[in-house]
C-alpha cells in the first residue's frame, strides 16, 4: 500500500463489533472454576455481569485506537531515546488496522506476523481497543463525564512498596489491573471524581481463548480497594482477525465516586504535592464456597486444556494481593491520579521536565533507583524530534513535538503529538484543575481534518495526533 493511502485509511470509520451476554459470563466462570483446582487465585474474582453494549457495535477509526494507545503507554518509556520511542504506537502499528467490509479488522500483514510479534501486537492493540470501548461506554453511562487513563502501576508505585524486591514483584504485577480510568465532572458549583478499573486483553487465537483472558482479568480488577470497597470496573478482551475485530466486554460492579467538592476545594487539593506512602498490599483470604459465583452448568473438560498462545499469562500460584487505599486518603489518591493525568499529557507533548514535576520521588526514581525504577527521563532534544507550536485547522494550535522520517524520493513522514495550546499552558503552569475543566471544551470545538489526506486525531484529554506525508523542505 502507498504511504499516502495508508495514512488516509487511518481515518476511515469502521464498525468495531461488541459482545457481552450471560452466556459469556458462564463461559468465563466455567474457565475460572476449572482452573481454580490448580490456581487458587481464580477463586478471587469479582462478580461478573454482562454490559449493555447496544446493537450493531460502535464506530471508530484506526487512528483513534492508535491515539489512545500512544497516550496510555506514554509513561512506560523511560530511556535516552524516549522522545522518539513515544511516537512508536503511531508508527509501528499504523499498518495493522484497516476496514474490511465495513468492519474494523487486522490487515493481512498484521495477521501474518510471527508468534513472538503477535504477543506484543495483541497486547498493544488490546490496550488501544479497550480504551476506545471503555471510554465510549462510560461516556454513555455517565453523561457529561470525561475519563482519563492512568497506568495502574504508576498510581500504585506512589503508595505501596514491594517487600519482595524487583525480581519477585514481576509475577505479582500479573494480578494487578492495567489502567485506572479517572472520571471528572464539572458543573458551575461542583466537581466530582470517580474511578473505573480497566483490564485490557487481546488475542489472535480462537474466541475460546477470550474466556481465559477474562477469567484472569476478573482477578486483576479486584486488586484495588478504596475505603474498604472495590471501585467499578470494566474488562475488555479483543479478538483480532483479518475478517473483523470483536471486543468482548464484562462489567464487574463496584462502589462509585472517589471525591467531590467545589472549585475552591479542588484547586486547594491539587495545588499541593502528595507524598509517597509506605503501605504494603495484603494477601486476600479465600472466599467461602457458598459465596463463590459459579456458572449455570458444570465445568467443561475441554476448558482444562485451553491455553492462550498469545499472552501465556497464567496467574501466579497462591492468593492474590489487594492494594487498599484507606478511606481518609481519598484526597491523596485523587491528587496522585490527577497529577498522573497531567504528567501523561505533558509527556505525550514531549515536555519531560514539566511532567517530572507532577511525580512523587518514588515515581521519579529518586527515592531508591535500584529498588524502585523511575518513570521519567529528562531526555535531551534529538535532531529528529523537536518541540514546536503546530497550527491546527480552524485557527486552533497545539504545543508538542514532531518526528520526521525520510521516505525517499524527496518525501517525509511526519508524526506530531501534542496538547492543545491553552490546555498545554495550564498543565505547564500547574493548573490541573483548570485543565480538567477545559479539556472537554476543546474536544467539543475540535478542528476537522483537512482534505489533503493528512490525519488529525483529537481526544477528550486535549491531546492531538497528526500523521502526514510532506515533500522534503516543507
């Protein structure tokens, strides 16, 4: 495919199929019941319920999936070349998604990658797809709310220490959720915050592999509690095929609302920097047999031999751990999550220095770099990646960084990632409360993509992704 056609195809709306049903719940519970005979953790899952996903699925574009993936994984790149690496989602996976008969699907090239590349591809695309699905469903459920993704590991790092050290802690992360979605709602006099735990899965294998993935996800979303109660959560597992992609969704219930107050209270809360805490996770006790959620029919022997060739992420032995945020620390957790949202947006725009100011010492890695690796690197400016003001259509602009790669014959592929200029200034100046209020306003007046084949993608968090092909010298 010509690069111009490829870039243009990223903006084509396609149908992403959604599936959620009592039958799916039974299939997942059957898998969990069978595998709990050897892995105790499967008993410790949340109660599972279907989600009202509507009829006909939802329409999205490959660009929206890659945009969500790029923002969500921003905090996971701490290296001397991180500014270049943060363009990776838009560049590496831009040829993986297409439209097939109106449906969002894998491209033939993406479908033919070898095994170890499929592992990474399914995991990464699973994140982007899950975020697109979760945010759409939550906006429909909670009218007027905006949801921002925070990597759960980033949030937990500020509150909990791992007594087992870095080597032993690797397996423990398999029982933690992927993301915490921070919801914000503003009226003239009141601000409200809520969180939804999100676990993202993806597979190239048969649809039956989804059952195991969701069974593991049901354990992972149980790993966080606030004030003694578990927040609501979503589990999204995407089945990736060349014929079409289907996202399977389940909705474990939970308690709502993290924090509420007026503008002045939120401004005061977010104007102070939270300190690292030194809590330790607790190991959960096994539930009583009568309290366990079970499928409506008996376990299937076939489920016992199902293994997922994509992720190979069997739960560790023993009971899982729960990370308890004390009731009196709801304000602290609100600070941690909102500052992580700010840091994520600034890093997406290439401003590591300002982003680092939103992190705690442990998150920065200055507390004990050998024991708790940092998340931020103050990387120098590279010749191929430069900070700039970028003119958007309709008189808007964004602050961010661009990366250019030669295509030959005097043409250049340019990728720009940034934040709308007003929102960027608010973040850089520490005005997180104003940013949370204003981001949906920018999204409401976002510019339309021009007709020259360039790709412009806008998100409710105020971030902007642009991919275009230029003649050398432009």
